[in-house]
C-alpha cells in the first residue's frame, strides 16, 4: 500500500500538496496567534480560523465527514461555548497585558523542545511515505457511517452515555447552591 | 501526498497547543490550547487512517470519539472555570495556588523541630 | 518420707510468699497467719528432718526436670548433718523474725509485701541449705540477693535506705559474677553440677585449676558473707527494718557464704593459696570489723560490724579446714545475733533513737525494757564468749581448730594459716568483749543517778503527723510477740553450748570441745576486754562528772516509725565525723563533753577512733577507686553520645531537611509550573530514549 515517494519528490509537489501546505501555514499561524494574542476574544476568533483550516485539511485528506463534523462541533459549538465562558468570566475586551503568565519562557522552551523532538522523529520516520489519495474516497459519510455503525456501535453508544454524564455534570457544577445562596449569588455574578 | 506534511503540521500544532497550555494565564485560553492539542492528534489520526486504508476506519472513528470527548471536556471544563470564578472572582490559573506549601508564620524556629512541627504548622 | 518433708521445708515459705504477694492487699486479715504459720511449720519440719537424718548417713535425692544440655541440672536435695542443722537454725530464726515482725511492723502499710518477701527470703535460704546441686543453690543464692535488696530498701522513702539497698545488691552481685564463673569452671571439670559429684572429682584430683576456682568462689562468698573487702554493704544494710537485719545477719544471707564454703571445703582444701587467702581475709575482717564496731554510735551498726567479725571467725575456721567448728559457730552466732538484733529493735523502739550516745543519756532504759535488757545481756555475753554461754563453746572450737592447724597437725593446711587465724581470733576476742561491754554499758547503764528534773523536751527528731508523741502518755509496753521471741532466742544463745558433745556426730566427727589452753587464753582476753572497757567507761564517766542528766523519751510511737525516723536523721549524724553533742537532739546544758564523753570506745581506740568510725575509710577508698572512675567514664560516654554520636544523627537528619526545604520551594501551587516540569521531563526522557536506541 505504500507507494514509494521516489516518483513523487518533495521538490515537485502536486496541487493537493500545495493547497495542503498553504492551508497548513494558515492554520499554524492562526494557532500561534491564538496562543499568543493579548486580546482574549481575538484568541477565540483565531481559534475558529485554526479549526476551520484543520477542517479544510481533513477535506484535502478526503475525510469529508470528519471535516463537516469539525466545522459543526468545533466552529459551531465549542468556540461559541468558549466565547460564552469568556463573557461569563468577564474577560476584558481589548488588550490585556497579563494574558501570559510568568511561566511563558519555560513554556516556550518546553514547547520548542517538544516541537523539535516530534518533528525530528516524524520527519525521520515518514520521510518517504506517500498517501495515495486518488484510489477511493476514504471518509465519505457513507463509508464512515458504515464503519461506525457496523464496527464501532458499542463505543459509540458508550460515548453517548459519556456525553450524558458530562451534561449532568456541567449542570450540577454550574447550578447555584440551594435556595439560600440565591440572593447572594446574582450580585456576584453581575 | 506526502505523509510528512500532515504529520509535521500535527506535531507543530501540538507544540503550539502545549505552549498555550503552559503559558496562558486565563483558564479559558488554556482550554482553547487544549483544543488545539486535541485537534493536532485528530489530524494525525485522520492522516494515518487515510494512509493505511484501514477497513475498519479506526482512525476516523477514533477522531469522532475524540471530538465528542473534547466537547464533553470543554463543557465540564467551562463549568468548573465558572464555578472557580464565581467563588474566587478570578479565572487565572496562577492565582489558584491553594495547594502550595506555605510556610506558616514562625516557621524559622519550628524548622528545627522537624517534621512534626511542619505537620502541625500545615494543619494549623 | 524424709525427702518429702525436706522438700516441703523450702516450699512452704515459698508458697506463703507467693500467696502473700498475690493476696496481701485483698485480704489483710490473712497476712499475719500467712506469714507466720508456714514459716513455723517449715521450722518444725526442718527439726523433724534433722531428727530423722541426724547423725546417720546423708540422704540424697534428685530428679531431673528437663534436659539442660551438656551438664545436667538436677533438682537435688542433699541432707546431712550440716544441712539439717543449718535448716533448723534458719527455720527457727525466720519464725522468730516473722513473729517479731507482726509486732514490730504492726502499723506498717507495706507489711503484707514485707512479710511475703521475708518468707521468700527464708525459702531461698532453705533452698540453698538443702540443695544438692550448685545451680539450684545459685537460684536460692540470687533470690536472696534480690530479696535483700527489697527488704533493706523497705523504708525507701529515705535516701539512706535507697542507697543502702542498691549498695547491698551491687556489692553482692560484684562477688556473684566471679562466683558464677567459678561454679561453671567446677561443673566443667566435674561434668556435673551435683555437689557430691564435684566433691568426688575434687578428692580424686579431677579439678584442673583448684586455685583459680577457689579464688573465684571466694569472691562470691566474700560478697555474700560480707568478708573483707566486700563487706561494706552490711553496715549500710542497717537501713532496713531491724527484723530484716536479724534475718540477714543471723541466719540467712551472710550465713550462705560460710555454708557454701563448708559444703565445698574439699575443693578449697586442694589449694594452699586459697586457704592462705581465706585466712588472711578472715583475720583482716575479724580485727578490722571489731575495731569498727568499737567506734560505732549506731547500735545496729555495732551489731553489723560484730556480725562481720563473727563471720570472720567462721571463715577462719574454714581456712583451717574445720567445717564442724565453722558450722557450730554459725549456729550459735545465728541464735545470739538474731537475739541481739531483735533486742536492739526493742531498745530502739523504747529509746526512739539508734544512737548509743543518746541512749547513754537515758537512765531508765533498763527498767522500761527489762526483757530486752536481760536477753541482750545474755546475747552480749554469748558474743563475748564468756564461759557458760553458747558463744564460748563455738568460739573455742574455732580457736582449737586454729591451734590444731598452727601446730602443724594438718597436712593440707600450713601452720602459718593456723597461726594467723589463732592470733587474730584471740585479739578479736578481746576487742569483741570490749565492744560488747561498751554496747551494754552505753545502752543500759547510761544516764545519771536519777532523773533530776521532769522530762525535758522530747527528742523526737522530725515529728510526722503519725508520730506525734504524747508527753503525758506512759510508755507502752512492747507487744508480747516482740518480748517472747527474745526469750525464745535467748534459750539457744544461753545453752547451745550443751550440744558441744553431740554435734560432732552431725558433722565430720572431729571433736568440738574446747581445749584448756585456748579456753584460758581466750577467756582471759575476753575478760581483759570487758575490764578494760569498764575501766575506760568509769574514767570517762568520772571525767564528765555525775553524768549527763537523764532524759526520758516518751514512747508511744510504733517501733518501725521510730526506726524510720532514726534512719532519716542518721544521715545528718553520719555526715559529721563524730557525733558531737550538737547532733544529739537533747543537748543538756552543763555537760561540757556531752553525752558522748562517756563513750569508752573513744578512750580505748585513741587515734584509731576516727578512721574506725568510718570503717577505716574503705568506702571512701572504693569511691575513689571504683565509683569515681565509673562516673567519669559515664560522663565521657554521655559526652560522646550527646556530642559525637548525636552529632551524626543530627547531621543525618539535617541533610534530608535541607533537601526537603529545597523541594518545598518547588511546591508553589501553580499547576502550570508542575506541568512544565512534567512535560520537560517527558521530552527529555523521549530524547534520551531516542538517542539511546
């Protein structure tokens, strides 16, 4: 299944690769801005760009269903949730000077080291591996649905229980404590 | 397409998320960075699934599961952050240091008496 | 049958002791019968056993309870004339002491445990006497040691009693260690702990190092029988109650050493060196202790030193290889010394003090305790070896044996040994008579012609709430239990000499009757001592004038209380070199030399008086030679422990604590820091794994 990459050198990319690389650069850039920007709301918006870019990458990898799920769940709901969270914690609009903690240089060092290590290993391992995208569509809803409901039914159902538990947990956590606290809490909230 | 492209992109995205988790002060931004890391993993899963042409499509199924779990995680995480914010008035992770080993007052002379005194001081 | 009875003899007091210790507090009503009856019964049984075995051949019985390795330890009884007679003595004296104690300690709150311990003590001594096995003997020997510790420390509220009990224990243990080694050496050579087996081996020449073994055993004997140089515990042991002193001194503890040498005499006879050492020890002990006795102020200490001296006679007799004489003297001495101690208890009770100097200011002591006066007179006469009394016969038998050896009739014993014992014995006879006379004169002939003025202030030293004397109260007579035991003991003290003819049948068969020469010389020495002392006393009295005004001591306090008080105050008295008038509570005005001026001992001893009071400073010597180095070593060890060893321990603790402080600093509570460290570690591990692979 592995087609050798000799026929497909790095110096002669085809169209899909070029698009993938361009979108990848955009995605990476958006991700970097997400974790470095000083405006908290902007971070959430740049996250949308990054996640959307990833959805495009999924499409390029012929995983259609995943791509749309990505758009629906991440861009549609997770980011909205995060924005709500930012609002509810009264995150400042505009530049906040202390968005990064004092740990940042350590974090940078660790992240760079991790990146270097991972990239080295990955590049070394998959230097000549070629993905054949032309033979058949790997991730159409039909294919995905078939595998999901034929082979992965039990984990799928278990996941639904997990989601239910998360739902209940989130409600329990964010609920006000009893009736006594009720008068006191809204003041805090506002 | 070369497998290296998605793999390297995933590695870089993961590192960026890692930096965010370690460097960001606001808990919600930390959660965003966690999402980035999860997505990097997802990209890997999809890429390898496509490359291996798995008949079970384990990679894509697992991606879907990760997405679901991430959604649940973000819900619970946000609920916790909200709760913390409600009780403390802040969502900054570096100010939530209740588990720190605080030296009790007068620990200078108690330090000589050993662990018992330390335990007492901490209990107090 | 005889063996069963004999086994019962030590067993009964033992059971009484156990029962008494267990039930003493629960059933106080049974304590007295429980103390007295078993002891009396075992005394009677001992007499029966003595009559049955008597002059016949020795009876032996043994049973091996359990295998004990290479050298078997048997539960063995050996009954011969020595054992049965000594057992009778122990039984009789212990019975008297128990009966006497019911009166003497009638109000003592610790009487139950006291009585039980006395029973245990008696049982241990009877075990020693009857035992046919050295290991079993050693058990009794050590039980006596611990019992003496408890009994001497009966008044543990007072510091002297505490230190005296410790001293008694430690000093006797000091002798017991070599003793134990000696016993092991004996058993190793003989292949058995049975005394008979050991004696057979000794006679057949099976012992490899008789001198060494003999000297080792001698150390234990010197400790137990209070021979020089380990005698110092005995005078201090007077801090115990008087009946305990009587028990320890007359029949049990101190007799054990002499008895043991008597039993193992063939072993000692193997080595001339041991005999010489024994003789020298005996001579030094006799003379030194007699001189000390002449200088003591405390009536009980006088008696204690006299005990040491009389034990010296016994060891002297053993040194000249006559165990019959030694045991004979042991018997008579047991009788009259018990009598003297018990009598002294009554006198102390009546006088309210231990001090002879104070007693000498009391004129009516003789009238107040007539029983004690008469019986103690008998006892002192016996002690001085005046003719018809028992002490005369036994002492003469010792002197006769010494003379026999001095003339070279014994091939085993060099004549020098005989001469040493003979000369020391004769001189000691003189001094003994002197201090006996002094004791009698000071205690019973003191005071002025008549009490000139009404009772002065009572000399009660430290009146406790319990012992507040009522001056108007007439002195209460002593309890009958105390008076009658005196007469009971006076009988053998008076008349045991009659047995001189019969006793050799119980012993080895050698005659014990006195020879003319030693009798005349010995009696002459004794009479000289008596007359000298009387003369000194008269002249001292003449110098002090009509004598000190008499003091009557109101006495309604319990005897033991009075004694405890006296012990408490004696420390202050002993702290001075000589009890000066200021120390004796009722210092009467107008008597310049004080009551002590009538003490003939001072006149007789002259410059020797001061060292003699302190036992020739032997305690100080021991303190300098043994106690101080030990204390210094202890201080050194403490220093090493505190500063050096503990320094290491502290250092060992310090390093982890510093490390811990460093680690604590990392405990910031900031999750991101933790995560950073974690992930950095993970990356490093991954890199290392990759590079290593």
